[in-house]
C-alpha cells in the first residue's frame, strides 16, 4: 500500500534500521513472536525511543498488542512496548475461522465507511486519558485509536484497496511523508 502511494519503505530488523525513518508500521502476525524477536535483536528500547522522539508508530492487529500498555490475556513471556494507554484483548473475536469483515464509520477518514478486515483480531477494551477512539464496531467495541502520533488498528487496512488509513498515518509522519502523496 505504501509503495502504491509513492512512499519508499525499508524493513526494520535492527536498531540501526530506524535511523532516518519518518514513521514505522508494526504489522500483524503473532504478537508474542514479534515481541520476542524484537527483544532478542535489541529493538524494544529503540522502538520506544523512536516513538518518544515524536515519530509516528502504527500497530495493526498484532502490532496494536505490542503498542498497548496492558494485555488482558497475555501469553507468558510476551514483551510489550507499552506506549499507548490501551488495554487490549488478544484474539477477541475467536479463532481464524471467526475472521470477518465490517464497514466502519471513521470520521477522521471522511464520510465514506472504511471496509475493515479482521483476522484473529484483538480488541481495545479500555482507552486511557489522551487516547482518541477512531472507530468502533456496531456493538460499541473499539477497534481503532490514536494517542498523539501513535495509531492502533485491530484490523488489516493493507488488505483492502482503500488507502485512507495509510494516508492518515503518513499525515502523522509530517511534511516529509506528505510530500509522497
């Protein structure tokens, strides 16, 4: 999606790869494994420093879990960045076969609903002070939030043809990223 928007991307595997980046997306996958690999390669503290320096960080699905201060059903040994004042529940909608799609009202993206794809998705159970709820399911459960330049989504915007969430994230990255539109 970022390449489609004309943004140059790099894969971050080591702390040195963070240098010069305007923003970072922590993707979906398995949150415990992502956290343990980040810990093993010395990325946890550099990621926190990156975010505290005012650079935007976006966690989608498993990435959202890593950004949260609290996981209500953590796996043993699950490292967290603890950057967003959120409490999340892993696999809140069930197993892989319970994956689903839903149209979400996301006012920051405009009046057209955003078609979201949820795959073994977490949900935000609690938001702290300073956290803006961006989207909820029809039943009221929170599935997207922002705290400063930190963005969290329960779903996978990259699996759609709709680039609005990616554009929104790029706006958080500032002028250098906006020039890529």
